[in-house]
């Protein structure tokens, strides 16, 4: 379970997202909203990427600023438009993140194989298409033993095959009771996933 | 006019902000330690020595190369794609706009060359004056031409390197980025920093100096790296956002950064070892020299302050001005305190304290 309390994120004095109180039980939560509504800022904040005011608790035990190491060990995030150093390969990034997130042996290779990345994952990311970059971000988001996975626009730019693999990965993770936060403009309810709740983000406010 | 104003803000201003640390050190050395008469003496020597004059032109060329490389790279940045619309301007008008941009970017070179020319005219050195004017004109026009050429070819084919068999460890990410994307700034930083340390090490035995000379050399050497620290922060904010999601404690993060900076700071260790004016250094025994322990502390102090600069970048990653203002203030305060005899171990502990405090602010508490 994820609990947000008095969460507020501002840029240059302008509040971009504000969540007074929100409890997200285990399941798949779909966040919708127009461009610039604050979805990505909310996801980055919950993932611990941005400083903010307020609290984010995981399972009543881990708080993003009070226990940052334990919290980040259990919360993973995939960017909508990932950007990596162009001279690194997906393998470099996966080994780095996998080691930090204490991924079990073989997990990285298995995920790369499932996502169809083994043919190119030793190449530098400068040679990747946007879909290949997205698959890299998705691979990194499933590494380790996360309790929460935030996926920002997970289905954009990837092909149908990768999309089907992603659905399988989400369903498998759900069997381990992983909580998902998905931001998407596409109708996720058509994907066959069981959506626990749908949230609309508008002008930095959750509805 | 609007095109020139936009380029002024997107290229010229950013160029000087990014190089403020490096240019500040040069200005500090050139106009802090040397008087105007010293400069004119060097200029007069250059006017009668073709070799020295060639040295002047070589330094100006290095500066122009850096400026052109920066402008060309910035033009390819995704956020500045709109500048491609400059292609719609007529050729002469575009060249005029670029000429205005490079008049400003090459300002330090043009200014110093104009001063040298005025000295040359007073001395009646017509030949060298013509050479200087021609050199600056060639640099200026070459800069304009090279930039306009890039405008027409905005995304050149990158150099394809053979596939790496080994996995790149994190502490090599930034050095690899520098080697691939910022080779000139890396080279210039290391050359200037190593020359500064070599200079103070060799100056030490020539007069009745004490440890303060080495400490002032260290401050200048560390501050030469200000641009690299800023680049490091920008690199991770832009390309490695995922780092903030990694479950590292503050000390783990600082340990990883310390490894990277130790690698970047390694040439200075070799320079100190090679030129150390020590009383207990093999081959350099000298009763009035410095201890080996002081040398080790000096290097560690440099490393600690590089880390301190790094953590300060992360406190305000989007505010380069804020950071550079504090860096300059730090140099002035540091130099004054050193003159008053603050010892190296105090600098080391202060640097570590800044790392600890600033690191906590930057990455949160554990």
C-alpha cells in the first residue's frame, strides 16, 4: 500500500501537483490527464526523483525521505521518454541498476530475453530507436524485488509484441502483489488488465 | 536584430556561464598577479620574437576552437532545434548574425589582440601587427564559416566505436562522457591544473616560500575543475535521472563520486610526486623542503574540495549562476584565509564537512 500525505511539488513558486491525502491499495491504478496536468511530476516525486513537501509512505514502514534507501529499494520507475548517456549500452545500465536494486542472478538476462533485447543490448543507446529506449526503461523498472512499479506511458512507442510481453510482466508481478501506478493516454481497460482504480489528474489535483 | 538577441541569450551568455570558472582563473592569474606593464613587456617580446608571437596565436586558436566546438555542439541540442530556422535567412544576413555572435564570444581574444596591436603600432612593428590582425580575422571568419556549415548539417553521423565486451562500471560513466563529448574542456582543465601545480612546486625552492604557496596553487588547481563539476551535475540531471531512484545511502553515493573524482584528480597526484619540493622525497631531499605527509594531505584536500563543489552543484542543479557566485566567493575567501596561515588539515576537514552537510542537503537524510 502506498500512502501520500500533504504532498506538494512546486516549480519556481508555482504548485504543479498537490495531493492532500491519498491511499493506494495493492492493485493497478491508472492515472489519466491531459499533457502538463502533473502526472509525470507526481510519478517522479513518488519515485524519489524530485524534492517535495509532504510524505510518501510504503506499507506504513518506509518513507521516501526518512528511509530513502529502503524505500527506493522497493519502488521502481520507468520514464515516459527515457534519456540515457549515449555511449552506454542497455546492458551497462541494467547491470548498474540490477546491482543497486539487488536483482537476483539471471533476472536481468531473463528480462532482456523476454523483451527481445538480447540482440542489441550490448550496443550503445545512441543506436537505439525510441521503442528500444522504452524497452530499456521497462527492463530497468522490473529489476530487483519491487513492491511498487510506476510506469509512465508504458505502451507508447513499443511494438505489439513488446506490448504483449509487458502485459504478461505486469500480470506476473501482480501475482506477487506488486502495486502498479500507470500513467497513460491509451485506454488501459482494453488491455485486459484488471484496473483497481482510475484517477484523473487535472491542473495538479487528483480527482 | 531579434535573431542576434536570441543567439546572444542561447549561445553567448551560456558560453561565458559554462566557462566562468576557467575564464575566472585565467583572469585571476593574468590580471591579479601581473600588472599592465608586465603584459606590455610580454607583448613587446612577442613583437620581436616570431616564436613567441606564434605562441600568442596558438593560445588564441585554442580558445577559438573551444568556442566553435561549444557553439556547434549547442546548436545540436534538442532544446535549441528552433535555431535551425536561421537557415531561412539569406546567406549574407546569416553570416552577419554569426559574425556578431563570435565578436562577443571571441571578445577576450579580440580585446587582447587589440591591446597587442596598439603596443605594436606605438613601437612601429608593422609586420607583427599585420600578422596579429590577419590571424584574428582568420579565426573570426573560420569560426563563422564552421558554425554556418554545422547549421546546414545539424546531426552529423556519430563516430561508431567497436562494441564493448565489458560492462562499464558507474565510476567510469562521467569520465567516458567527458572523453567522448567534452574532450577539449577535459584536456584544457587538466593541462591548466597540472601546469599550475608544476609551477608552484618549482617556484617553491627559488625563494623563502612556505606551505601557503602550495595551498594557493591547490585552490587555483581545484577551481580550474569548476567547469567539470558543473558538467558532472548537468550530465546526471539530464542523462541519468534514474540515479535518484537508486537505493544508495549518502555515503555510498559520495563513495562512488569520490572514486570518479579520484580518477580525474589522479594526474595531479603524479605531478605532485614528480615535482614535489620535499625534504624527505627520494631524489628531492632538501632541508628546507616540505614533508611527504603535507603532500598527501594536499592531494586529499583537493579531492575533498572537488567533492564539495560537486555536492554544491546538486543543491541547485538548475541555477548555474548561484553556484558560480559561491565558487568565486570561495576562491577569494580561501586565498585570504590561506594568506593568514590556515593549515592544510583545516582545509581538509572543512572540505569534508562541506561534503557531509551539502551532501545531506542534496540527497536527503538517511
